[in-house]
C-alpha cells in the first residue's frame, strides 16, 4: 500500500479480481519494500471493499490507517503491481491524518474489475 519511491502516497495493489464477489473483501496492507518499511515503520492499514457495482455501478473502498505521520496528507492509488514499475495506476483519493497519525478514506470507485483485462492476476496485499 505504500509507495515505493516516496512516503506521501499509499498504494493499494490489485492486479485484478475476476470473480464477482458479493461479500466484502477485507485485507491488511503491509510495506511492499524495505525502503517503505523504513519510511513508515509503524504504519498499518485495513482495507474493506464493498462490492456494489451490480447495484450502483461502483464499489465502495474503505481505508483505515494508523501509525502514519501526524497532520499529513496522503494520496491513495490503486495499482496493478505493488512496486515500481507499478503498471496501470488509478488515483483513488486523498486523506489527512489527525494529530495521532490516524486517517481514513471512504470512496465509491470501480475496484472489483480494475485492470480486469490482465490475465491470471490476483489481489496483492502489499503496502
């Protein structure tokens, strides 16, 4: 979920999800590289994707992060791969952490079929 080249971005890497889900997809994100672990040593994040595309034409992505730098704005991207080169990239949104380093983002976007034209892909839970 964390960017490989800078500390101000959170990257959710989903190569693609071919099977249509009806239950929420929940996963924790971890640093995608040792450099990101150094950059954000105490960071953790939980992601929940609520599949609603069949009903509303979009899914809902819910991100809850903690252990980040306080009072800092982070940019969230959905990427095909967890580290550079990231492959296809989609901007998801921004959030700003509170004085305790906690932040959240809830956004309606297409997640479940993102990058679905790629064959043999799966969800990658990396930060």
